[in-house]
């Protein structure tokens, strides 16, 4: 039987990842700045991503969405620029759920074939494909020309005189024209919407502001926002339309859906839709972007999600440790918050919504990433995600146009990233790196490959060591964090140092850890997995383990354990806490 593999996801925007424009100009159109293509995700690029320890590639922004480029010669209507954010548009303002964005195709008429070929290349490398599913909202000018026969567009047959009807796909503001606080143009150039539809971020007026998602329209799943009443019997039409979309892409070989803002869609829909998809495609993974901890368990156990973003617990805490005065000891509350569901968490240091770790708005120095990376990757048994360019310290220092100097890589502009372009090297992904970039890349590769190489990290038990080290004079719980993982044949001691100075710490291990992890104290030859160093060390409750850790560093000491007897508690060795 194949071993369980934790998903290790490499997120990339094809629009930027394979764009080789040498000198992009802020706010410029596609004719000036160019655009990366799906064909640019070459076999070499996929092999490079796999070499990092990744086993999934998230192709972000591949569904057709609002954009400024003109494809009318291909029969694709041009979007009104007043409801497009930036020149390239938001990948989350979908204009056709059944189509691939023409920006990403070398041959626009064969864009779906180019997507299929990209999927085949990824699968041939033994990896899996993730795409976005955006269920909460669509672009204001949604109009599918690629939907299969018999599939009606959203809004067809809606009663536009009703704010809410369970039979409608949208929410309407009757007798009101759409009048956001941004320019909608004038004359023939104007964008006109009457009656106005509710905006995607639950803005139920005709007057969204510039910070609202004014380029999108909220979809109606049968919940009346006026009183919270739920109308799910009979099943609302929006549910059936969304299920068909999921099945369509599953049939094209997609292995997982990263589902956008799932907590804005009722959990009852997910319970119904995920089960229905898995009737035909039982292997499909569902990954939830979610920001409400109180909803974690309902969206796992009732909704059926495999993995949830652990943003508001682990990510936010790691960031606060790095940028604020928050103690590393607060990491204990992170795993306690998700105890029992830790195997369903997806951890990350970067994604398209967050500021880059190396940006001046975050850490300002990519060499400081190792302790956060090690904690994210090894504290649980769920999924781990990497954002393209993160592994070489991309600082997002550009002001690309609509996306200003904000510490993020733009999702709204046609752009090319110098560091990524140099690494990409025309699709070979073997471009020259500086010594610092190469060192960082080696760190990422070491940590991410450990995730599935060591069964203690893949499925093993966890034990937090902080409570016995709070008053340890040779351990600073404000700047260091320590825990153990237990696999079938080894115990791993993980200690990270968030401090700017190298430290030598003594880590106490209590008797309770030995009892809980079903192991005995022993002296053995241990291996430090990040550096390869070996040393004779004692794993004991009577003397601490001494660790030397560099500034912003980490150690993972591997203590081999005797093989379990056939009648011993072997199952307990690899039992996940949850």
C-alpha cells in the first residue's frame, strides 16, 4: 500500500511565473508587459518544483476572469475597464467558470487544450493539480460562451424585482442603479447595471466603496441576508450550477480545488456538493480558504473539507513573533486551538493575499525565515504551501500598477518578477542564483522534503516541550520554541530560534513525554537533519538535550529508536493526535 503523503503545494500564477518580459512598466497593458503562459510551465519547471519536495501545483488564476486585454477577434467579449481591477483583473472575478483565461494561452482558440496539456505534464511528473473554485461571487459581466449545452448562465430567469428569492442566482437592489464610489465612466464607455446587484463581499447596497469587491457580484445560495433564514428545500438553482462546474473540472483531470472564501457560502452546500463530487471522483481534495476559527470544525466535519487555511492561528502568530513582541511561547496555543483537527490544517508563510516574508512590510530579510518555516512544516500532519519565489527570497518590492508598493506580488497587473525571471531562465528553472538565494533555496528544499521522508512528520505523534522549559535558565521561551515528534523508528526533537543571536540551549524533556510517545530514555548516535551533523547524545528525562542554534535558525535532531516488538504498541508510535 502506498504511504500517506502530506500535500506540499507550490502556488504559482502562470501569468507571472513564466512571464519573461525584461522590463515591465507599471500599469502597462499586456501588449507591453506580456503575460506568462500555461505552455511556459515546462517539464523542467515542474521537475524543479518537485525537487523542492512539492507534490501539488496550484495553478492560480486559470479560469477566465475579467481583464483589460481585447480578445473580441476570438469571439470573447471585452470587459468594461471600469469594473476591472488593474489591467489584468482579479483572478477572483470569474467571467466564465467553464473556460481558461485567454491571457494564458499561446493559441487562444486552443486555450483549453493548452490547459489539458499542462495537466498532463504535471501528472506525468507524479504530481497533482490544484485550481481555484470561486463559489461566493462572479464578475459583474459574467457570461459563459464555453458552458456545455443546456447549462444556463447565472441570472437567467431571476426575478430582478426581488431583493431575495431562493430561486434567484443573485441578490438585487430593486429600482437602484449600481453606483459605486469609483468611476464607472460616461457615455458609451460607461458601465451601467440596473437594477444593481449585491457586491461579492456581502455588500447589499447599490453603493459599494473602493475597498469593496465592486468588480464582483454575490451569489445566492438560498440564505436571506435580511433575516438569516435558510431556504434549502427545494435545493436552490445556484447549488446545481456550482456542482456541475466542480464535476466539469474534475473530469478534466483536476485533483484538488482551493475553494475561495468558503465561510461566505453555507456549510450545507459544501456538505451536499463535496459528497456529490466524490460519488464520481473520490480522490478529489477540497481545500478551504477560511478565516473564522469557530467554523473550522463545522467546515471539516459537516462540510467535508480535507484541509483548511490555518491563517488566523499559526500564520498570524508566527508573523507576530517575527514582527512584533509576541512570545514564541504563544505557539503552544496555536496547536491547542486546532487539537483534534491538526491533520486538516494547511500551513503557509506566504500566498497571494499575504505580504512576502522578505518584504520590508514583513521580515525584510529572507534569511530569517527558517524558524517560521520549520514550525509551519513540522508542527502538524496537514498540508504545507509554498508561494512561487518564496524559496529564493522574493521581496515584492515593486509597485506594479493597480497593486502598489504593498509587499505583495500583484494579482491585478501584467507583470514580471526579476528574481523569478532569473530562476525561470526561459523555462529551464536552472538560472543563476546568488549565494544567499542558493542557501535559502537549500533550506527550503531540506525542510520540505523532510515532510514526507520522515514518518514522524508525516503521521507521527506530537509533544510540546514548552511547559517544562518556561523557567529553564538555559532556554528563552520568548525567542525559542521546542517540541517532539514520534515516528515508527525515530523520535525527532525540533528546536527553533527566532532570536538575532546564536544560542546554546538546554531542552528539558519530561518523563511524561516518554510515556506519551511510548519510548524509553536512551543514549544513541543522533543526526541533525538540516545540517547532517551526527553526535552521540542522550535522550533522557534526567538531563537536558543541549542544542547549538544559529541566529534565526533551527535544529531537528533525529534519535533512532529500537524497532517495536511484534506484540508491542506499534500503532501508538504513529498515531496522530487527532
